C-alpha cells in the first residue's frame, strides 16, 4: 500500500517493514539482585520501533536491564505440559 503526499510517493510496507504489527513482551530488572520481571507489552511493525516504543512507555522507572522479546518466541506451558497461546491477536 502506498499513498502520495506533496507529490512524493510513500511505500508504507517498505517504511514500516510489515503490514501486520508484531507483538513484543517487555521485561526489566531494577538492580542485579532482582529477577527479570514482565512489565508489559508493545506492538510494532519491526524491532527498531518496538525498542523505541518500549523505552517511551516503560521508562517511568530507572531500570538496570530492559529486554524485549517477540511474543511468538515465548513458550507458555501449563501443568499438563501443553503449549498455550499467551495473547489473542
């Protein structure tokens, strides 16, 4: 999909990296003694924008470490060992 603005053609697929957003889970720790904790999620069309959105949304606290992981890479297991979807999209 593309559109024209001021005589210039913008290819949204090339600019955004994808037509569909990718969901990322955000983890952080305050200091070296605390475990990584899930603090939220962001959606973005690519990794670079996901990093920017995570920093913008979740930096109200000072974090020692800050990580994002594509939701598709997270494996959730139940007591029966079945894999479950963690987010409906």
